[in-house]
């Protein structure tokens, strides 16, 4: 979870910029909106789980 709440995260998993290529590539995984950096909300946990399965 350290990367999930880090301000920069893992540099290859940063999805904070909705216009960035990594974020656009995550859309087919139903990741459609960026989550607050230090949040641990339910949607961020779902996104984390989805990305761990890939």
C-alpha cells in the first residue's frame, strides 16, 4: 500500500494525471478517475486490487 498512498507512487504506476498515457491505458480496467494522493478510500482500494491482478 505504500505506493498507493505515496505522492509519486511507483513511477510506472502513477495514475494521477487523467491525461497521461498510464491513466488512459488503465481505462479498459474500469479505472476512470484519479483518486486523492493520500486517500485510502474504497475506490482506491478497488483500483489497487485491479492493478495487482494485471
